[in-house]
């Protein structure tokens, strides 16, 4: 039986397309259009820099004032809910 050749994964073009953050999200990631992957990376850099990841349950993000605006006023969201909420702030 011939060995299966591994095909390289192609990056999803939709994820690579730059999106424009709105004013609320721009306060955290900047106002220039970014691919979603870069935006998520900058968001996590901000969360780690400001120690906003919950100490006990690491999948939860505690919002500071800037993130609370992005999270629709919620004090705490899960990292999965965060991606959904951030999507509402891009064009």
C-alpha cells in the first residue's frame, strides 16, 4: 500500500482578508485593517499584558473598561464567546 502524501493545508482566504475594526475595538487593536488572525493575536496580547485572564478558570476573560465596551457591557466572557462578540465590531 503506498504511503499517503500529506497535502499542505491552505490558509482560509476569508481569515486572511483584512477587516476594519470599529472605534470600540480600535481602542485595543488599533484602527488599521487587520486579518482576523492578527486581530485575535493583538487581543490576546492585550489580555495577557493586562492580566485579564481569570486565575482559576483560564478560559474566562475578565473585562477592563476597554474590553467591557467590546463585550457589550459584560464583566466576564468565555474565550469562545469573545470571538463571537469581537466579530460584531468588524466591517
